[in-house]
């Protein structure tokens, strides 16, 4: 029996923030995969190694976690006053499914750097030495991200001394601005879809929980850690090794998605695994991060733990950090209350791997809260570049 030989596709494997993904230029993809649809999804599933009943991704580029099961497509900008289009696919580990419903804030960092590496930014906009301002159109959600990428001798500066908790080695700092993040574009609704800063969320099998449901960076459901039996100092293994806990979190996520109008029936949640995110918050207290480093209560404003694709994230998703910073800036939300209340333009929160600072500029217009931009620093580094190979009958 004849089998199709492997085909090779130009690709670059990049760490962006606390995530990793396989990056492609749209023009390098096979013709059938240059348009959205089944062929593209099948290609990305095979590249990552999904679906994998062993949850190991031995036969692919994925790392069997939500933060390492990602693919990205970059192309010349389709929008005026932008440099590139950035399209992100979150690959399910155990199901034949690619979720296109949201952005990855961490890989947004790498999108700016890769755009320069890949020759997608006008050379006239790249300084010989200094900072290149890359204007990114986030095509999943229809939003602008501005990446400030350091450049040395006309090339992206990747090495440096900027340390990011959740990443082992230091690298060069990239500053990201998420412009007008208070509506995810895809949904077209307000920043608070229910119209409230805090809701009573009825969760079948769990009970009624206080919840802040916000669309900023990415749709996110925040609950108080104490209301679900946690302190906010938990590390990944404490949650992810508890199947009953994960089921409760999924129930909260589904209830939140329904209340936010993201899905119409609970069954639809299975086809929207990437969004909304679910996070729990608590006032600051000291704890030991996953690296063993002590995080002092006096060095943070609050504690946050968040789940992605059904598992507690080892650090913090970039888009969820935008939601945290935005909600913290608005008096009365659960996030703001956990941070001590009052008005603020930035917070430093504790997550399983350490701390992260994020700023947001919020204001009230005609009784509605809006955020003009959120800002945070991350880093990115190319790990490998060349070709990724998949069997020719994959797509």
C-alpha cells in the first residue's frame, strides 16, 4: 500500500512571553491552507500533534499544554495604518479542534518580532538601532496591538536582561500596547456584557457565585478564590491533579459563557474552549512560586490564578493579564476589590510563577466604562527556524 510522502512547510518555532507557538507566513502555507477551513485546521492539528489520546504530543511540535499548543499566521496588513495581520489558532490537545475565537497575548509579543524577521514590515520603518514600532492587526478579534521591538544593527534584538516570571532565561524587553481592548470585536458588545460590574452567577452543581464578567483583552469570568474554597496561592499541580476541581471550573466557565452571551447552549462550550477564560482572585498574601522563589505580600496588589483550555496556567495568559489590569482599574469589580479598591492605573499581581505588572487606562463615558489601552512588557525569542514536515495526505 502506497503512502503519501511528507511535505515540508517553512516555519519558525518561537517563544513569546510564557507561551510557544509555530509561526507561518501566509504565503508559505500550501494553497489549500491559505484560506480558513478544514484543510488549514487539519494542517495545524498535525503540526502540533493533535488529537493525542496520550496527551504528550510526541508526534508533533506541541508541548501537551495550552501554552505550547499554538499556531500563528502572519501576512501583510489588510487594514490601513498597520504593518501585519496576525491570526492565532489555539490547538486542542485531545480533540480534533482548532479554536479561532480569541487572541494569545503572549504570542502577540512574538508576532511583532516575527513580522520583522519575516520581512513583512517595510524596511523604512525599521531603525538601524533603536525601537521598531510594529502595528499589528489582530485578525481573530479585530483589534490593534502595537509592539515596541528593540533593534540592533537592523535586526531584532532578542537577548537581554529583562526577566519574565514563568520564563527560565532573560531576554530583550518588548513593550505591548493593546489598543481599545474593552470590546473583543467578534462579539460587538460592551466591556461588561451583563451591564454589571458584579453579578450573581448561578452555576449548576456548584451554587451561586459573585462574578465579574468582562470583555477586555479576552472574555474572562472572575470569581473570588474564597468562594470556591481556595486562597489564591495555589500552584498548577494543586488544581490540575484534581479532576473534580477542573469539572467545577468548567461548569463556572460554561455558566459565564452563557451569561455573557458567548454561547446559546451549554453544548456549544465544547466548540469554544479558548474563551471565556476563568480566573479566581484574592487579596495579597505571601507564597512560594513554582520556582521556589518567595513572593512577598507587600510586593503585589492581589493574587490571580487563571485557567486556559481547562487547566490552570503555569503563569498568566497575556490577554487575561489585559482583563486583570482593566478590571483592576474599575472601582467595584471583584478584581479591584481584591486589590484594595479605589482608582488605579496599574497593578502587580501574583501568579503561579511569580508576578506581572500590567497597566490600563479606564474612564467612564455616558455611564459606560471603556479602556483606551492596556500596556505590559514581555519578551520573545526564536527557538528554531526551517521547515516543519507533515504527511502529504494530512490536508
